[in-house]
C-alpha cells in the first residue's frame, strides 16, 4: 500500500513528531511506501517530496500587520496547502491518508482535496485541538472544559490564546468555521487516540466521531537499558513550556540532596534559568536540547525521570522511552500519565502542581535505591509486553481497513 503521511513539522520537534516518523519507518519496514506532506523549515530532514511542502509560517514571531492577517487567514483555510497536496496526490496516487498534527500551519483545508480524490482518511490525535480552540484544554494554567458541547466562545471570553482577545477570537472563528459551518471533520473516517484518557475526554466534551484507542509503540531493542545509575541525579527531558510543570519541579528540588538535569528547549527556557539563578539553586543543570544516543546516555546515568506535567497529557513518549531504558518515572497524576506510571510498580505519581507531594515522592525513591532498580525492571517489562512495534502494526492495519470500509 501507499500511504500519504501529513504533519506540519518535518523534524523531531517533540514526541508527536517522533511517533510520526517511527510509524512511517514501521510501515516502510513492512514493504509499504510512505509519501510525506509538511511545511518547509530550515530544521527539516531531507525529503524527495519537499517541493510539495507549503511555505513556512511562524505564529510565534512578529511581522507586519499584513503578514499577521495573512497568517490568520491561512490558519482558517490554507489554499496553498490545498493546491500543493493536490499536486502531490496527482503524482503519487496514495491509497490512504494518515494525518497527524496539521492545525494552523497546514489547516484542515486539505480534507476537501482528499474528498475530491475519494481517499480514505485516518487522523491520530496528538492533543485536544479537535474540541479545544487552544489544543491544551488549559485556562489560566488550569485544566478547563468550558468549551464542552461546542461552546467555543469561552476561548475569547477568557483570552485563552496567548492572553490576547484578537488571537483568541481567531481561534474561536476557526473552531466554528471547521465544526459548525464546513463540518470538515466529517471527512475523516477514523480518529486514533493514543491514550484511553484522551478518547474518553473527547466523548465527554461532545465529540461524536469514530475514535479508536491505539497507544504509541516503542522498539525496546533500540534502547540499551541500565537499571543502575552512575550519578546521583534525576532527569527531566522534553519541551520547556508552561504546561509541563517545570516551576513546580524547581520548587520541589529545593533542599533535596540530588542534582536535577533539565534536557530540552522551549519558550520557558530563559524564565527557568532566571529562576534558578535568582534563587541560587545550585543543584539544577540545564543541558540543552539532546537527541538519540546522547539523550539516552543522560537518562541511563540518572536514577529516575521526573515528568511533572500540569495539562492533560496524552500518551507521552517521554515516559515510554524512560521505561525502555530501565528507569522508573515520577509522574503527575493527570491525563494519560497514570495509564503508564503505576504506583510502586513502574514509578510513583503525585498530585499535579503540588510541590510538597512531588518532593515527597522524589525523596521516597532516593531513600530506596533497591526500589528504583526493581521499578526500573518492571517498567522495561511493561514496555516490552504492551508497546511492541509488531503489535502496533497489526492494530494499525486493522484501523486502515476499518477506514477504507467506512469510506465506501
């Protein structure tokens, strides 16, 4: 079969992109062909399909009023994406489309092209954008479900998009246009949810389309495990952004006789550095962005991994990768995290945003080095038994068959 894979970023920006590329690699290993559609960017991996990629748009940067208006229009409906993906389809003639993160930079406008070419469509949901104008289901740093049942206007009332009335209004218009006017998501045959939590939350929010649970996979053989540790350190790796609970983590580290390694990059980097410097936190180290073996080695040398997120996490690869390396995780009890971090089995959970609870859980593990090794072994076994590539492939192919049957 020939698959058309769509994602707005074509480099390892985060866990969603890792899963995107790993899934494509898995299909190719089984003899299938994968064609890619994405956005041009200086960090992109090389691709023979780059000539079809849409031009870059940056919603984070500045620019003129004209450029901002143009970007807002593209967020709502991208005629460029629609035209370019049609050229790609004409050239490659895929059998089925698999969407990942497409909102804003690509937009759902491409769905009309798939309908024109009578292509079955599957979409993996990496966040809550399908029911939340800002994707995160957060308002003022706290979980928010006010848009339940399609009441998207709450985003504008609460200035949920970057604390701006104007940007929030654009987000609201986007949701009403796609859901209530164009009904564009009716053109997707099957949605995939990597966590049970996300699937259930979508149903609670009033989303009525077909959603199938299929977690991310990880090939444990690619991870050389290390149950013991060479450094008295704990580790956080991932995006440095507000919803990840990093301020809570820094506060929890005060007075603990262990070093914290923070690995990653993001919008919160300088704020975090400033906090560490101003509070003379001499047990916190920023290692920057790391990938592949360099990242794995830092994790293996650590005692445990901490995942203090404060939003409804989906099926975080951070946890799966830690488990594959033989490391237990101290994770916030929110979203899909408790589906992976089982108390006293594969790690410990704590109340999200609760500094004392997080500190207590870290100290419990520091006092029980044998327990760290035991839970690390449980974590590795958990990954090996439940997140095998072969199992994922079989279930994914069944979902593709389901999508083709529903499309007819």
